[in-house]
C-alpha cells in the first residue's frame, strides 16, 4: 500500500511515516498542499492521502477539491488530520471527501483505526521476532521509485520508510523517517548520489547506504567512488523485458543486499556472533609465500585500509577476490593503485607471479594459481559460480593451498555470505594460516563470521590491525 503524507509539520510527517511504514505502507511526503498536488500529478498514485487540514500555501480543503476534480484520482482515499476538532471542521472534511478524520495529537492506534474506517488494510504483518529493514529509496525516476518500492513492500521483512527524487530531498527524508538503510541512485539532478553520500557520512556516519547503479562505465566509476567514500554496498539497477522480470530481479538481487543491514543483536544476545576458539596446532615454521584475500560487502574501504599496511615492491604476491562485476574491477584496481602507491591490476591468464605483484580477480572470472615447474602462474576460468559467486574466494584459496601449502596466508575480510569458509579449511589443513576480520569493524560479518565461528581463524582482528599483523607474519623467518 502506498501513502502520501501532506503536512506542513516536519515532526508530524516523520511520525506518520514511521507509523505507516510499520503498517506496511510505502510513504511519500509533502510539506504543503501545493507540493502534494505536484507529487500527485507526477505519480505514482497513492492508495491513501494523509492530509492536514490547516496548512499555508494550499490548505487541506483546497487539496481535497483539487483531487475530486481529477477523474484519474477517482476513488482515492483521504484521511484528514487536524488539531481543530470542532464539529464544523470535521463535518466539512467528511462532506468534501475524507473517508476518515484523525484528531491531533494522534496515536498509532488512532491512525490504524482511521485506516480501517476508510476501508484500508495494512500490509502483511512482520513475522514475530524478525526485525523489518526500513528502507529509504532515493532515485530521480518516478517509475524506478514506484517499481522498487512495490517490489520491496512485497517482502514481509522489508518496509519502505519513504522515497525521494534527489539528494536534497533524500537528506530531508532521512531526518524525517530515520531509515535502517538508504538505497541511493548515483546520477540525479539537484544533488547526485555521491554528494548526498558525503553529506550523510558527515551527519550520519554509521547509516548503511547501498548505491543503486547502472552497469555503465560512468555508473561503475561513480559507484566505486561512492564505495571508497563510505557506501556500504552497491547493487546494479535491474533490467528486464517486462515489469514482472524487473520486479523478480529486484527480489532476487536487491532485497538480499538490503536485508544484510538488519539491526544486529546486542553482544551476548541470542544470535550474536560467537567466535570459536581455533584448535591448538603446531604450524610449520616456514615463511609465507603469498597472501590471498577474500572480501565482498564493504571491500573497497577495507582494502584501502588493509593493503597499504604491508604491501611492498619486493613483498610476496597478493591475490584478491572482491565480489564485483567486470565493469567495476578495473576502476577498483586503478583506485587501489593510487592508495597503495604500487601497481594493483587485474590478473591475466597464464602470467608468472613475481614479488610485489598485487592482483585482483577480474569480475565474472575465477582466479586460481597453479605450479608450472619452479614457477607459480595464474589461471582464469569461467567455471560455475561457487557460493553464488564468480570470482569466488574458495576457488582461489584451494588453489593457493595446493600451490604453496604451508606458505599460504589467507585473509577473510568483510562480506555477505560464506565464501571463503571451505577454502580457509583447506588452507589450514595444508598448514597455512587464516586471519578473519572481527564483527565490530565489518560492514557485514558474514564471510569472516563463518570462518571465525568455525574455529578456522588463527586470529580474529579489527580491520585496523589486520594489515600490521600480516606485515609481522611476513617478516618472520625460520
């Protein structure tokens, strides 16, 4: 169900958006009647308008008259709101087309009762014990906002807290609806996604942001800039021949990305991350020959902090699997080169690994290593995805353990899913070592969390300490 809130009070708009959002409504908002009429003209059409009666510029009675003059809005439900509860005001509101009247100040129960009186049913209730993810959708396309909002609202574990058409509106809506996560378009008029992100990071440094990008060169570059600037993740804008195909792709690709930012349980609460103590073992006292890295959600920021702490021109080869499409990985390599001061590039098939190499798996291709006489060379392939990923960290880790045995140092950084879990097991069985990022500093404690809980990590460390720890391990010699 979609609701349009028209009220000149910002606190009231925020309260209504939260109440209606918890009822399963996708909410848009306007600060006066004229702005509300403009939203109704642009669409998408709401199922209900929550309308304040007394407003400057254009009051609620004028808005109701305008709505009733538009045949295309026939049947639109209106719930009138006012602090004036006099019989004259209530009677006039009902006579001019309101389906229900709510007196201010109101309670959530009063809003629910008014909706029921208007013949409106709330969306499917949230499953007990499962916190809903409240999403703010910011995109300049009304069609995209409508399609995405409808698809998100179909999932009982997601609530659309509101929508906005550009970055300026988006910042205002964040303050009003206080979402759990922002789904943010990259290229918009007035204020683009990158500019909004920078302002959000200044005023809300911990608010999760998922960039919503077209997979073009321009879109990929700007989205990557946003990831380095602090966006938590990205998702490609879905394409499809029909609206049904687009909606299906949103459910398959966008919703899982948003659910990963579900509020975490407090430490010690049921479901909080528990780290298993790794089994005591005597690791062979041999130098490490290579560092292999698996990372996903939050990876560009994590790599930008992790790599400079230990890479060097004469250091061991470093091979990285970052879950990312092919359009993105060249830009990531370019950006990491600037940050590290050393060349970071996409791996090529069949190249011999040399000291100082820092190689990134190309998007869409598995990266492996293999021995060729006394040399170790790279292998790229288009094999089946593992853990729904290609490239996959498990593929790289297994091949590294076969090539270097106890000389393998595996690092599992922030990311959704469990890619790297089985590969870490193979690395440890071969005598190598595994380091996992801790929960507190991970954007999503999925990949490193699985490794830590399985007892496969030799160390579970905050991001800021992992690069230093790797540097110390690499300096150790028999």
